[in-house]
C-alpha cells in the first residue's frame, strides 16, 4: 500500500558524529539533539553502529535468529534500548531522526541458517532481496520515530557489530548492484512507508559521470529519495577535485561536508573550510573558467530543484587521533554550514559575520582579525600539507601519523620541488601570522581565548614539522651531502622537541601527532625513513 507523502524540510540540514570504528565513542555535545537544533540543524544522522539494522531481533520472522536468553539477544536488546533513548531525545527536541546503515547487513545466524553466504551481497538474488525487505519492515515497525535511512555500499564496517555480517558484490556495477538496491530501498522506504531514503554515492557511483547518469536514469525520482554526494571526489582531502556529479541527473542531492577534517587535524588547529566549500576553493577556479560548477553555493543557486541541502560531519572520520578537548573549530564550520544551507542565497561572509558577532561576541577590529585568521587557516593548512598544484599525494600523512611525502619526478621535477618547498615556507609564515592574530583578538570568554591561542600555536609547530619533512625528502631526492642532511635532521629534531612541549605550554591543546607512519600505510613511515637518513648523514 502506498502511503501519503510527508513534507520534508527544504532544504534538509543534517549532522552526524562519525565515531572511530572499534574505539570508545567521542564525548561530544553534538550527540545532544538540542545542541544541534540550536545551531540550525533539522535532523541528526546516527552513525553506523547506532543503526536500527543492528537492533532488530528478528523474532517476528524467525525466533531462532536471536534466541531469548542468548548473549546475542542481550546485545541486540541493549542496542535497541540505546536507540530508543536516542530517538526519544530527538523527538523531544524536534529534530529529525536518521541512521546511517551499510548494505547488505544481516545477522550471522540468519546468513548461516538460510545459506545466504555466497549470495547475500547480490541484490538480484531473490533470497537477499526477500530478507532485506523483511529487515526494513522490522526496522520501521520496531522504531516508528525513524524518519529515514542514509545507506551506503562503498564500504562495510563490522568493528562494533559482533553478531552481524556484511557484504556487497560489485559495488560499482550500476546494473547489477546500485540501481537494483536503490529501487528496492526506494520502494520499501519512500513508496510503502513514506520515509526518507538518502543513498550515498561515495565509492560506488560518485566519480564516473557516465555511471552516475546511468543510475539516475535507471531509478525513478521520488520526493523522498535523495542522493548524497561529497563536495569533493574521494575522501575529504583539500585539493581533491570538486565533484563532477554535483548538479547532474534528475535526483535531488544532499551535499556531504566534513567539519573537522580527518586528514587535516580533526579540529586540533584552525582550518576554516566552510568558505571554500560554499564559495569555491582556489584550486577549482579553472572549472568556473570553463563554465562548470565549482562550489556548492553555485550549485544551490543554479539548480535549486536538485539542491536538497547539507549533511555535515561535525566530528569524526578517519581513524584514531588527534583527539581534541575543545570543539571550537568544529563549531565554526558546522554553524556556518547549517545557517548558510537554510538560505543558500546569502553570502558565506554574512553568515560568518553573524557567528563572530552573535556566538563569539566579536566586534570591529577583533571580528576583522578573526576573519583574517580563519581565511589564512584554510590556505595554511592546505599549503603546509599538500601543494597549490595538487602534485603531492595527500596520503603521506593521515590521522595522527606521518610518512614520507612523494615529490614530483620527471624533467621539471627540480622546479616543481622548489615551488613546493617555497609553499612550505609560505605556510609557516601564514601560521606565524595566525598565531600572532590569535594573541591580539579580544575574545569576551577567557577559556575561548586560551584555546584559540593554543590551537593556533599547535598549527604553527605542526607545520614546522611538515616543512622539515619536505626539506629532508627533497635533500634525499638530490642525494645531498652528509653535512646538509645533518643540519636538516637537526632542525627536524628541534621542531619535534618544540611540538612535544605543546601540552606543557598549552594544556588545552589536542593530543599530538606521532612520529611514525600510519598502520594503514602507505610506507615508509617516518620511524623507518628518518633512521635511514641518519645513516646517510654520518660522515665518511
């Protein structure tokens, strides 16, 4: 039976905390529906491990899946009670309730009993489709306050799901996987139940325009069906291409924005990205010259029929640290994104000015200094870690780890490397100005003042480490003499010593980056690479 369509706020403005899989959840105010409501968000997206998919006991279908008095059933019931409390808090605050969920995800016992192992990741398999429909029905029967689901097929996380298994076949195949799943979920959520389906494009059909258009053509639009697209392609790396699928197709699009960027400090230092997301980053300006979209502000104004709103990740993404003690910089990006999305016709600068005045109490010269600091932070974070020409692979550093950056090669590699090293000097100079500005701004709140100064000093000292790493990589690439290596290694050691004094000098700062490479690669980490340079630096 088809149900009457509810009204969806236009635009849709959602927030999510992305907890690190396998770790204790963040302690954050963004889990409070009242807090995000006051910031301008209309809905909350609960992360993967608070998805109702994990809290269905399957008793109405087969009591043997989660038998009463079993450890598995106790886990599911506890999960359901936690979700009940979350949903009740959202309802009391007047906040829409959404949950992110992986597809396809089933209880391990169900997969074993009904022999789904080989086919459970294939949505064209009749048994898979049958049980997926049953799962959706049970979710909305058990959790009637749930307004919608955000589903993804790009990855499957099971770190905090001990009784479930997940699988997807051919996640990039629009005929066999993407379109069938979207049609099934559209029917079950939008058509049958009048609930909102947000289907994430990431890692499945977000970078190939032909595939995106094929999916769009293969699935009938519906007022309650939205496709979620990151504002940039791939992960949230500054310098990645602006998403080529934004503004394409015939389905409304929700734009994903990470506020505490996982590869750029996670809120440990200032990194104001809202302006670039809304008005466009400099490295995407060439798109404007070709008449193509290069910012979500342009998208919202040019295609209001397709612009569905904004979904921010106020906290989280990536793995491990650094871990922040103060959410000031997350707040700035999230507040501006939410308030701008409510009226995309307004310029970002006006929204920023309201935050500075109404939230921070800054006026006149102090407001101007804060604006300068924030705009500088965006470029300083970018140039310190990557390059204006985006010819540095951003994966050399991720989360709280450092590896060896790969410098350009080829005939003009010397010229390119020289430019990159100059950019690192420029970035350090920007951070020095940022740190000076932070000391000059008269924040009415003393705790805020202390934290802003601490986080700006964090960014400065961290950028000096990055510069030292790039200088060493460049010296190694041209086979520098031992004496030059010793001098550069001495600078490297000194900037690390200065950085490690941060908690003593500024107790409110975030946890520190580690002098080693990421467990997820790529190699080599600095703990393997730097000792090899020390060997080369020993005089003959």
